[in-house]
C-alpha cells in the first residue's frame, strides 16, 4: 500500500515517507522489468503455443489468447503502479520541503519572540538612562558612505536585536524558498500525471 499523500510538518516523518517510496519504486521497477520480459517471451512463443494445441487435437488459440492477455494485464498494472509510486515520490519530496519550511517559520517565530523580549529590556534600560541623564540614548550606527567618500573604519558593534532581526529575515527567506520549490515540484508532477493520463486515453 502506498503511503497516504498528506502535508506533514515533521521533517522526520516526511523523510520516512520518501524512504518507503524509494523501496516501493525499486520493487515495482523490478516487477515491471520481469513483466516486460515475460510478455516478450509469451508474444514470441504465441504461434508455437497455438500450433501445439492444434496438433494435440484442439484449436490452441483460446489458451494462447488468455495467456497473452494476462501477461499484458500484468505488464499494464506494473506500469501504472510504478507511475503512481513515482508521483507519490515527488509529492513526498515536496512535503519534506514544506515540513522544513514550517520548521524554519517556527524558528523565526521563536526568534521574534526572543527579539521582542530583548527589545523590551533594552527600551526599559534606555528609559532609565534617559531619566537619569536627561538625554535620549539610541544605539550607534555609522552613517552610510556617500559615493566616492572615504573614512577610516570605525568600530561598530552590531546590536543583538539587529542580529536577531537578520536571523529572522534569513529564516523566513529560507522558508519562502522551500515553499516555492515545493509548489514548483507539485505543479510539474501534476502536469506530468495529466500528460500520462491523456496519453493513456489516446492509446
């Protein structure tokens, strides 16, 4: 039985589905190979089978037709099953990307909570400093250089809050990229499946 196609938020479960589908793909690729060989053998010997039946006092054709039909049916089943497995593989890989994206967004949310708590502490301390010294204090940032301007490098410690903000943006960017890749994979897989179905209708 094929694993159920559902969006999962656990990368480990998504990877487990990929691994299971890889095993199924190998199994059905082998079954398809065997079915193709058997079908070729039966097609090649169909005439001899009919002749042998006639020489034994029957027409021989009924058994040959049934055997050939069964071989073709087994081959078609193997083809369709392998196609289904391969489609599920693409979906599972897309689900892995979605699970990884979900994880990145959770990390970004947690980091944003930490940033907000940090900023609250910073603002409290800055407020106390302003009340004590009578002046407003803000984190130092050097002015951006104008085109052609040069100045000696100045020491500039990146505030922790800004470091957190950069990490949040990075995590969200990674999540968006993974989600975009997952959507592209699903769109391609759906297009290929529709193409296979249309081909089957015109056989």
